[in-house]
C-alpha cells in the first residue's frame, strides 16, 4: 500500500508538471496569436490607406516597405515583430492568396503611377484584396480561438489533475490515519489482553462487558465463570511450563468459542470468564462443554496424558432479579462455580433460586461478621484428643462456632470461607487464640487441671510479619505457659510456600510454641516436609479412616507414616476415627493420639471443663 501511494503521487506530480509546462507554452503562444491577428488586421487597414493615398497622388514608399516586412514575416515567421507561423492550412491558404494579391497590388500601383491605369483597376483590386485580408484575419482569429480553446482544455485537465492530486493526497492521508487508528486499536487491544492466553485481562473484560450491558443489546446474555478443578496438581506434578501450555491452549480455544458481541477474559491463574449470547440457555453449557472437551483432549494427547476436569458456573442475566452491574453477575457465576468445587453439583451449574438463597445467606454473614466479632458471638468448642496408651484425654483442638444473636448456630463451613474471602480470617484466628488463652488463664488461676490446646492458623497469618509477635504478646498477657499452646496449620500451606513456612515455624519454636501439620495425606503430600519443618505433631487426615474398599491397605499406609515420623520424634494424631476396630489397629501400629467421634465430639467450653474435672 505504501509503495502504491508513493508511485501514485509521483505519477500525478509528473503529469502536473507536464500539463503545467504545456499551459505556460500555450499561454505564451496565445499572446503571439493575438499579435498575429492584429498584424493581419494592420495589413488589411494599411493596404486600404496605401490605395487611398495613391489615388490621392500621395505615394508612400515607407508604407509599402512596412507592408512588405509584415507580409514577409507572416509568410516566414522570421522578423522583428515576433509573429508566429501557424501550421494551419486554412490560414496558410488565405495568407498565400493575400501575399499574391499584394504582389499584384504593387504592380497596379506602379501602373497607376506611370499613367498606365486610371485607378479603376487598382480600386477594384483593393476591394478584392480587402476581402482576402478580411478572410485571412478571420482565419487567424479562428486559429487563435482554437489555440485558446486548447489552452482552456489544458487548464481544465491541469485543474482536474490538481484536484486528483489533492484528492489522492487526502485519500492517502485518510488511509494512513485509518491505518494508524487501526494499528492503535490493535495495539490497545493487545495491551488489554493477557500475554499468556491472549484473552482479555479482567479489567478490560469488565469494561467491555459493562458497555454491552449499558447499551442494552437485544438478545439473551450469560456470564460464564470457569476454571480447572485442581490445576495446582498439574503445576506441582508436571511443572509450571506444562501448566502454562495448557492455559495458553485453553485461551486459544475460548477465543475461538466467542463470536461477534461476545467476550472472553482471564481473572487469574486458571480462572476464566466469558460473556456469551444464546437463544436457548442450554446452548451456553453445550458450547462451554465443547471447549472443555477440546482442552481435555489436548491434555490427554500430551506426553503426560494427565487431565483435570473443569468447573463452570453460569449466570444468565434473565435469571437475576436485581439490577446488577458486571461485578454482580460475575460474582453469581462464580458462586455457582463454587457449588461444583464443593461437589454438590455437576460440572456445569446455572445460577438459580437455591444458589441465590445461599448467596443471600453468605451476604448476610459478610454484613454481620464484623459486628459478631465485636459482640463475641463466636464461641470456642473443644474436641478432646485421646492418648491411646492411657485411654485418657491428653490434649484438645479448639474449634470455632458462631451463635448468632437470634440463637441459631451457623456452622463453620458457612462463615469461614467468607472470612477467608474478605481477608478477615486472621482476626477470627486471633479471636479464637485469645479465647483459648482466656480459658486456660481462668483454670490456671483457679488451680484447676489444664491440658495443651491446639489452635488453627490460616494461611493469611503467615504473610503477616507481626503474626508470631502478636501471638506471643497475647500468650504473655494471659500468662500461659508455652507448652500449653500448639499452633496448627494445614498441609496445603506447607506445599504452597515451604521456605516461608519454615521461617515462621522456626520463629514459633523459638517462642516456645509447639507446631503441628493438619490434614496430612489429604493433598499431594511431600515427605521432605517432615525433614525440613521442625514440627512436633503430625495429624493424619480422616481420609484414611473413612469408608474404603481396602481398609487394610489404608491402614498399611498409616502405619508407614507413623513409623517414619516417629523416627523424627514427631507425635501422630489420627483424625476422624469413628470405630473401635480402627482404634485397635491404631494402637497396634503405635499411633499416639486419636481425635474422632469414636471418643468425643466437639463440645462447648463448659462441657469440656466438666470432662477435665471429671478426669482428675
């Protein structure tokens, strides 16, 4: 295109110069043609004056010489008057006739002067000569008119070329502007897209989606929130490079999925959102299922041949009664997706009334949890841990329950995820820790029996530089001996950031706290953690003690874990044990403690105190 524009401009400028030169030449020639007409007219008039002077016996040789000079220059185009020699046959014919008559006129003048003619012939010839001169003037004038007409044509053509040149320049500039605008749009669009997957970044997606909503486009719109059920497994086992290749391919698949008036964006990690249009709502799930099938096929065809399913929440705008903006629709699609994550629905879930009720319940929790902390609506329950060697309560785990002002009990799985999502779980952790310290302080002051209590700490705490210092301050405030408090964290925290956790555990140990890993074996356990982390207690997940097709095999795994960690002087706790047979097997393999319904359920503080007092 750029080459074409340059060539076009060069051609137009050359034409413009050519016709400009032709115009200048024609203008110059037109001046000569005007002089030609004038001088032919002079010949006509001067000849009549000459005849008149001759008939009045006043001969004028200078006038004859003057006419001879003009006529000679008219015939040759060479002389002092600068007269042109037009290549026009009609004019040349008239001029030749005029020149011949002039020669005859001079002969008759000589005859009249010598008395050979009485003037009649000369007068008659002068009239004929006048007519011939008149015709020559007309011929010269016609020729000049044609030349001027040609000049007009050239001028018009030149104007057209000038106009075309400007139009070409304007067109080229406009094309350049359009190209620049298109380039800018592409660059802007590229800047708003995720570099790995090629889909829109979240902010750009929200902006475009909100614009669609504000424009009130006809048709039905659905928002889709999708991710992989356990993408962390892919990254941990096969590496981030392979995980990125999956996300990149998934972005390509989703970009092909969306059509005109539809969008795709990436929230973070493996979370994607889409705006899709539909006639029948089942089209949305079908289209998404097709994309998910393709990415699973890609994973199956890779060298690892491993795949994880997707979880998809769908919120149709027509199913929402509230007047929402884009964030509200995405929240609802995400909430529907989470019902897939917790295993209560299939892989593709539409936001509906039941989910709406759960969302409303969650919003109620969100709106009242701060006041609940301030009003001490949270109470601590204690679940005893029984030492298998003695069959007695040796310690316990503190668990939080929410007793609202209405008197209803809100289970932990309804409010803890909300605290985590709103980054307030650390406040709840500290609340429980302080309540445990207050409980222990009260029994110590009363001289009553106390046993160690473990308190749970969320992953958010580990990113707080003042976490250990704050817990030490609370413990010292209530004058609790360090050996009575155990800090418990989940295995997933250890997997996510081993170096950070190691540093925190070292600080906790230096401060005198015991440390334990909860839910061991639930995720993708790494035995190297047992070597790296200076923990005191390992809690074996209830997964090994639930119903199984091969309980003996499960117990063999537990036995291997127990024997291994004992070599590191780590005590073991079996969680979720519900049968006496399991208790007997755990005794045989040397497990230290059991925490489960087979002995005790979580109980309120008052009841737990009665247990402690009764066991003295």
